[in-house]
């Protein structure tokens, strides 16, 4: 990790933890909306700049870069399923146990044993997809997810985010952030886009 990447990572996590600890949920929401836009201002142009050739170069863990993008997108697709469900409270509780994912290929609900199981599913699902299609789908998915968090939130939306089971999120090696799971799902998508895979996403930049 370069000094710049380290600084960006430190800044992001410090900002995120400060926001998460805001007792005023409306203020927390407003600040996360702002952070979400800042994250997309990095993520979308970065994804758009990845060429077909670069998409199939190895990432830091050996996967093609395209599958790193598919990994981010896959989790966002599941978050969208939760946030758009008419019974989102129940859907969220199932997602916490890695249950109740709707597989659009088989048109069936699917459960997963663990995070690695879901990640492997995504790798199989998108492994043979062309980069041009995957690239646009990743951008569209990220923007779709953002649409659930407009500057003026939907009725009872903040209450939904707040009144969900608590989740102890090991956000850094020495920091555990206790946050309602609704907020966590939103925050972790920003972490994915902004810092967790930043080194890989930026590896093709000149």
C-alpha cells in the first residue's frame, strides 16, 4: 500500500467511525449520504477506466480484477434485494445469517454456508461474463444502491436503519464498531468501494 493509499484508507475509516457514532440519526444519515457520493465519485470513474485487458490481470489475491469487481457487485445486489423487499426487516434478518438470497438464474431463494460460499457463487456466476457487460452492470448496481439513500429519505427509512439488530463490525484490527445492521449494510458497501479493494481497482492507473 502506497502512502497515499494508506492516507485515504485512514481518512475513510476515521470519517466512517465518527459518522457511525453520531447520536443524531438524521445527522448520521446526512453525513453518510455525503460520504456515499464521495465514494461513488471515486468508484464509478475507476471502474469505467478499467480496460478489457486490465480486467483479466491478476489482483492481489490472484483473482482476475473482473472478479474483484463482481465480488463488490454481488454483495451490493444482495443489499438491494434487502432494501427493496416489502418485508425488509425479515429479509435483513435472513441476510444476517446468509439466507434468503434470490438467485435470478434459478429463480429460487438460496442460502449460503458462509461468506466464502457466497463469494464462490459470485465467481462462478460472473466468471465467464464479458468485461463490457460486467463493467456496466457494476456501475448500474452501485448507482441503484445509492438510490435507496436520497438526500431526503423515504418515510420511516431512518427508523428502519436504526431499529435493526446490533452488529459488532471489526472495522480495523483494533477497532470494533457496534452499529445497527441496517446502517452496517450501507456502510460496508462504501467500505468495499472506497478502500477494501482500492489497491486492486487502481492498479491499472498510469
